[in-house]
């Protein structure tokens, strides 16, 4: 199979998946035995890095000024693919756990990086969990394969770059003065995402409404514990032009969330409750929509499958992020034409981004035609 035939195959399969002609989950992108490549070995390199936040980032459950990440590079046949693991506290991963996991990864046993499905299965077999660590390899593989084929992944998946959604800009819980400052910084964005759940819920929204009438997405990060309060707030938020309510209560309160979803005037979105495709299978009727994050599910391969299956189940899709560099943000953005909503602003919240990639034009995600995940190094992190 020649390169152009491989690209045509990928495009046809992705198009068939999205239109429903090929079932619920896309076939993995693979080479066939007839695709001959030079005998090369994949080399994985990784380094720890610390992201510096522009503001203190406060949620219902924690506050932080930095986020640890591990950056990855896979080299093969003269090309390099880049990936990233981001570890906010609630994921339970750290520099130490990610480095321990990546130290066990041996990619030299695979003949080429096109064997994405086999490699992902191998990563899952090393040890359970560790989804951010696995995502760092998965993203680098996708970047590498895209560079070897000369195409960005939204093209390989057959997605329309004109269908990317607007991204929201996140405002963490803070004092009215700082909230007003953050709203001013978010001027280029059409939608605001507001963190709630610490007892000053109405004050946060009223502060924003005093200076902006932009639509708001609300993320409670499991902060509410009473379903009646959650429903009361849902109606109040609807009156204040709120689009949806994300993870309002702890993910273990399934019955209460289902009750809220059935009675709420705005969609209830799963975030912390969703990691894998197995989680998705339990969510119909409990949530109206899901927030897919590469760091939660293990990377682009899993995220693509989850997005297609959720759409097939009649659920809306949001593509979200952690605090990340433009590497992981640009990887997630390749999926964004499949989503109704996006929250891909993690790179905008940091002061030391080491990559350049996807851009935002008048609030809308703009994909470029660079191969792979569409990034270039702004700071050279790997010196091999």
C-alpha cells in the first residue's frame, strides 16, 4: 500500500465512521504487511517539566500555581513525534509515577509507529491506570505517524476543520476583583467557563454578569452535595444565560445526578465521572453530555472512539483539557470537529508554553495544516 493509498484508506474509514456506515467505533489506523518501511527502531525520550500558571487556579477541591507535566519524544526514521502527560492533583499521577511508567515502555519491539492499536494495547498491559502517562506516548505516536504521512490528524480522520467549535476561557474561583480582571483577559473569547462549588456560587456569576453578557459554562468539579440545591442553582443559572452544568455533584452520587439531569433546564455534563469507554456505557440517562480529556482516557486513540460512541448514543460531546502546553492542546484540537463544545484553553493559562500549535481566531479553534498534531517547538526541550 503506497502512502497516498494509506491516506485515502484513513479518510474513507473516518468518513464512514462519522456517517454511521461502519459501526460505532473507528478501525485503528494501521499499516498492512505489504507496506514496506526502512528497518528502524522507535526511541522514546521523556523529561519532567513544571507549568507556571498566570493566576492561582482554584477549584471546588483545590488550588495551585503550577502543574507538573512530562514531555515525551518518539524518534523514528528521521522524524520526531511529541507528546505530553499533564498531572493535576485529582488524577493521582505525578512526575515520579509517570517516569516510572515510561521507564518500562519498550517500543523497539514494534516494527513501526503505524501499529497504534497494538502499541496502545501494550501500554494498557504494562499496568492499569496511569492514563496521563499512556497519553504522553499515544500523542507522540499520533504526531509521529502524521509527520510520516505528511498530514494532520483531522485530515487522516476525515474531519472538516470548518466545524471546530468555539472554545471557552476558564475563570477559576476567586475574589470579585480578580474575577473581573480575568473576564477582561478573556475579551477575545465568546464563551466563559466558570468554576463554582465553594459557597460563593452566585457571587461568582453575578460578578461576571456585572461586566459581561457572554454565555457561561459552569463547572462545579463535584462541589455540590445536595441535589435540591443543585436543581435550584440550575434554574437560577439558566436565567443567567448558562449553557450547561458540568459535574455538579460527586461522581459516586449516580442516582442523584440522574434525577438532576432529568429535571434540570440545562444539560448536565460528565467530567470526573468519565475516563474510559467503559464508563461511557453507564452514562446514558445519567448525563446529557460528556467532557473528553486526553489525560483522563489515555490519549487520542481512546478519545476518538469515545467521541464517536457518545454521538451514537445521542449524547453531546465536549473536548476538554487540563493545564497543558500547546502540545496536548493541539492534539485534543484534532478531535474538535466531532464536538459541540470545547474547553481547550489550558495553554492560555500558563506563562511558559514550550510549543506553538493550534490558534484561536475570534474565539474559534483554528486548525493548521502542519502534519501530525500541528505543533512546532518554541523552546527546544530535547537535545538529542
